[in-house]
C-alpha cells in the first residue's frame, strides 16, 4: 500500500509541475497604458514618369527580345515627349548592332544633349566615330569623356586603337600599356602584340602574348597567336605544345588546326595534315589559306591536277594574294604549261613587285617560251632584289650556260658555293647535287673556289712583307692563269641544260627538282585579328624542298 501511495503522490507532483510550466509567463515591465498606434505598410517609391519603364526595357534588351523592346521604347518616348535618356540609349545600341552607324550616332548625340554630364554617352559617340573611320574626332571625344569622369581601361584601350589606325605607334603603345595597368584584358594583350608585329619587334610580341597566356591560360586565341609566332621563329616544339593546348580547350579551333597541319605538312606528313584540314574545312570552307595548304599537300603527293584545282579555288576566294599566284605559277611550270605560268607570275609581280623569286619564276617561263632577252632581264631583276637566293643563282647559272656564256655561269656558280658555306643560309641537298653536275659541265668545282679564297687570305696576311708576298703571289696567279686556260671558253659549244622546273635532265635520266618549293599564304591580319590566322612567312628563308612545303 505504501508503494502505491508513493507512486500516486509522485504522479500528482508531475502533473502539477507540467501545469505550472504551461501557465508560466515571464515578468514584464509595467508600462502606462496609452493609445495604440497603427503601423502603416510602406509603399514602393514612385518612379518618375520618364524612367517608369526603364527596368522593363532593360530586361527585354539583355534577353535580346528586340521586338518587344522596340515597342516599349516607342511607348516610353511618346509618353515623355522624347526626353527618356535610357530609352534613346538602348535604341541607339540596337541600331548600331544592326549596322546603322550614322543613325545610332545621332541618337547618342541626343542622349548627350539630354544629359551632357554622362561620360558613357560620350564613349558611345566615340565608338561610333571609330566605326565611321573618324579616329581624330574619336580621340577628342575620349578626351572629353576623361574630363567628365575617370580615365578607365576602356578609354585607354580605345585611344590606343585610334592612335594605331593613325600610325602613331608610340602613343598607341603607351595607351595600351596604361590600359593594362588599369585592368588586364585579353583583347588588349592581343592588340598590343599586333602593334609590336607592325614594328617588326617579334620578341616583344612574344613576351606580351606570354603574359596574356599567364593571365588567361585557357584563352585559345592567345595560345594560337603565341604558337604561330613560335612557328615563325622556327621553335617547332614550343609551337606544337601551345597549339596542342589550344586544341585541347577547343578541338574545333580552325586557326590552331591550320597551324598544326602546317607543322605536319612541313615534315612531310601529308596524309595527317589532310586529315586536320578536313576538320577545318567544315568550319571555314571559305578560307583561302586552307585551300592553299590542301593544294600543297596534293603537290607533295605528286597530284598536280588536284593541287591546281585547289589553288584555283583559293585564288577565287582571295584574288589579291600573291602567294597563291606564286604557287600557281610554280605548278604550271612543273606541268610545262609555260604560258599560264608566265601569266600567273606577272600578275603576282603586279601585287608584290619587290619579291625576287617572282622574277625568277617569270624568267624561267620566258626562257621556255623562247624570250631569252626578256628572261635575262628578269634574272637580273631577281638578282638585284635578292642576290643571296640559292634557287635564283642555280637557275641563272643554267640559263647562262644554255646561252653559251659559260664564263659568267662559272662566276655565278662560284657565288653559290660561297653562299652554301654560310651556315646561316639553308641550302638543300638537291641544290648541292645540281651544283655538282653543273660544276662537272663547266669544269668549275669547289677546289678552284677554295684555292681562290686561299689566295685572297694569303694576300691579306703577307701584305706587309713586300719581297716574300711578291714571289708567292706571282706563283699563285700563274697557277690560276693556267687553270683558267684549261676551262672551256664561251666559243665552245656547251652541253644544253634545261632550266629547273622542267622535266628534262642534265646528264642523267633523273629529273631535276621543281624550281622552288611551294609556300602557303601567310596573312598577318588573319593570324592575329581573326585569330590569325596564320604565321607570316618569308619564302626567302625557308626550306625549298617540294616534299616539305611551308604552309599556314
């Protein structure tokens, strides 16, 4: 019984505690009773009627719903009697995107009249002036915008672009560097690299692009541009690495595909290069550089008809590219179509009159057409423009020998041997073989050239000693005189040689190599503006073997 009573009592205690906790209220401060205040709900601030629909216009504009945006702008302008600055501003932007630059400029000027203290209106006016080609007026507008507000990155960058168009490259460089100090943008790195390329400062262009790649390592345009510059400097491993990174981030980047394909094409992997070009052709079927490179792959595979067909298409897409005309002339010479080769070479000379190898192609075509006097003038012009081109020297030597001027041909061949000793000039093995065969025909070999060089060095060393130098020089000159008498004179009938590029032979049934290796069109504007494009290429410095064409 006791146990039951204890349980009952404890249960009653728990119920009482729970009831007390339910009715417990914390102590409150005693406040004198007063009238209750009604809390009114806050209303949204009323926008002025001029700016009432700006938010809706902005939302339609950023979603590119231009039809709805234009109807709202018209309603807003009717309600405000044409005094809504933001509506006019958006309307001007849409007109500029549609290509109506002049009408857009007039609307931006109307915005400036409504609010003359807004620097954004002046910046947009300057942009339209740049699109209209009025760069001096744009510079004035940007300077006025600087007075109205802060000189930010946009103003510095656009001022640099204006100075670059006006060919004031020093001021443009300062503006671009100032823009990079205020804010790093990839477009500024790219444009500054173009500026350095215009000044022929390739090292500075590589440095600034490397800084841009460090800032934005996943930007494919910067990676491709840097890879093309390394390709121009013949840093093939670094170029291949950068182009591989660009293709990793964007496998369909046609600029990187063209550059990588040209590397493979240079090393003779024509099938692999054509596979790369097939991918690029789906993206840019209208690229003249692409079809030129495809043609050079077919030329390397000895498919001349297909190569000419591709070059004709490239010429249709870019009729003023002299490099395509150069390759067309070379291919027609290889196929012994000399009249067509002469036509393409003369057209290319009209576009690029200071390029020596073009005159060499013209001379070979004229020589095969029987115009020997005109061919000799073309050779002389080619020698005047570039006397250190090994192809010009060999072809001119063959031409002189065919005309019976063996003595002058021997002198030209001696210049070729001197040039081949220079390590800075790349001369192919095929040219060495042709020079040996010419030496056998002309009785002029490397031995005589070396002996003449030794005589000249001997004269310089022994100039102070008169007695000893007189006797030694007399003996050497007498020996040279005997050797010259042993050489065939111009009256002797020489063996007929065929110009390089034809299908005849000199002394063996094997055919001579083409006149000059093909080269691809390398447009600097494509390389970095469309970006590029393609590395600029100097055909006088590159390899000349037709199995290793240099292309974009």
